[in-house]
């Protein structure tokens, strides 16, 4: 039985070996080469279902894959037949966002807790130079999809998935469970990828996964807390080309680089997303000084302090925080991620962070003060529940991994949260057995838990 380290390393090496020639070819290709609207024989221009990204109160992102140079668009409205529809193209002001990989369209100015209907399309583009471009026809998806925005009056019902690692055998059943539960949104809590070297591989993971329900995110919006593996590889450094960052208006100019953090109100629940970064120190020679997780975590502390003060977040009866690497571990031999300079010490079983003591020290005082009831984490590929104690007044749920076989605690999980009768109820679905593994309840902030 492979352990977590071997499983991830072997997957990454196989992927990298297959993709490295593509990187070399791309590096040699001139900027203007291949910018024609020619679609490969037998292939459509639009090559995936839409994916709803960055669930929010007044905006949402729509991304989908294309097979040739194009400019994508979304037609949306509040009527199912789109008779009131308006069309938004990808890109921002001045120029549209044409490319030959992924279309990204932001719908803004939406109403909170409101159902919208939408359809995607794309224009084929012939481009021969700055003064020689033309539209060579359009392609439109006939399906009309729908979604509901966030807000204080939205239904409080969410799911959490994590550590999927492009393992289709487990990812398919995980998505089937999510679609069965029909939440208002899903938090993907990191390590969707392994070590990706091309945009093509990221497109497969997020936009066109090799599962029966490849339309998994066309009607249910997703939030994303990146994991350590999501930043690895050349394509990992440009994750925003496939999964767009949050709206700039959601953060101050001080926090403009924090495009992954979110603070979203969903009914009686405030959902707060943090990014624990790498599971190795910036000083670890393995990464040649090319990572800067330490200042990234520190910058998020100032953002978190302000986010927790926001009226919509502070007034929510329930506060749930999400991050990939756990903020606590009761086992003394689990590496806390601050063993300088290279993550190795004889008292710990691993040479990478099993949990993040630095993030705990930075963020937990703020979460404690705000009355956070629950922190949902991942990374360890084993389901675990940590009850409140001396180290923290919040509970911690650690999600399972992608292995459909192996140790009993290593099963894939879908964690489901909903507010029922004034109580936040968390159900942990064991994807291996199809049963609810455990259930936990939480009282509103400032009140004792119901018996």
C-alpha cells in the first residue's frame, strides 16, 4: 500500500514526464504562431461544460474550455427562456480576453440570494496581426443552466471536498454524492491537482474531468482554497488562467495580491477561506528559494482581521473557516511546519508540514475572538475530528483522501453543512461505504451547544 507521499510523488512524476515536451514546444513557439480559428477535425470549439467559480453575493465567474482561438461570452437573466438576457464577453474593459485555452467571464452587479439562468458561447477568431483579425463564426451551447447567488437570505447548505488529486476513480463518486445532496455551493479545500506543467492538464482537472458528470459545476458554484500541490509545476504558478481569482472589489488595495481568500455570507453561515500555502518552508533547498509562503500567510492575517469585522460576516450566527493544511494536531510526532531550515527533525515522522503551527499562531487568535465554531481542513488524507480544547475553542474537521482502498480512516469524504432549527449540522459522508460516517452539531455564536 503506497503512503501519501509515494502516491502523490508517483502521480506527479508520471504527469510531468508526459507533459514536459509540451512545455518545450510552447517555449519555442512564436507569439503569433497558430493564432487561427481552425478547430481540430471532429472537435467542437467549446470543449467543456461551464464551471461556476467564486460563489459570491453579487458576482460569479464562469469558465469553460475551448479548442482554438476564441472570445467567450455568457448570456444571462432571471427568466428561464433568457428573454431578458444580457451578454457579457470574457475580458475586461478596453480589450476582450481572447485566447485558445480557457474562456473566463465575470458576471457582476447580481442580486443577492437570486436565481439566474445562463448559456455560454464563443466566437471563433482568425488573427493574423494587430490590424488583421476577424470573427469566423460562433458556437453556442444549447443548454440553459442556472445558479443562485449568495447572501444573508440564501439557503445555508454547503459541501466540502478535498485532496481529489485528479484520481477519477474516487472523484466520480465524490461528485455523484455532491450532486445528490444539491448544496448551494461547494468548497474545494485544496489539492485538486498534483504538479501540473501545462494548462491542458489543469483544464482536464477543473473543466473537463474524466467522470460521468463532467457538468458537475455548471449549476453549483464552487469556492476554492488552494492546497500546497495546487501551486506546484509551471502551470500551478498560473492557476488563475484556469481558476480565476476573486473580484478585485472584494479586497482593499493593501490586499490586492490575495486573490484566493474569500469571506462569503450564505444564510446564517459566514464562510471564510484561507490559504496555508506550501507544506515545506521557504528555506527548504528542495524549492531553491522560489516560494514565499511566509509573507503570504502574514499578509492574510491583516485581511482576516478586516474580513471578520465586516457587518455581514460578524452578524452571521455561524462562522466556519476553511484552509487546506490543518491548524492543529494532537499527535506529538506530526510535523508542525516550522522546523528550520529544511523541515527535518528526529522528533517528527515527516519532512513536510502535517499541520501549520505558524498559521495557527497567526489566525487562531482572530478566529477565537470572532467566535468561530469550526475550522475545516484537509491535507492528511485521513478523516479526523478534533474537539475544542485548551489549544482552541473551535472544532476541527479534517477531510479524507482520494484512496478508495486502504486504512479505514483514509476514505474519501464529502462533508455537508446545513442550518436546521437554528443549529449548524455537519454530516461526514464516507464515499467508500456510501454511509454517513459521523454527524456534529454546533450552536450559534455566543450560545451554548444544545444537548
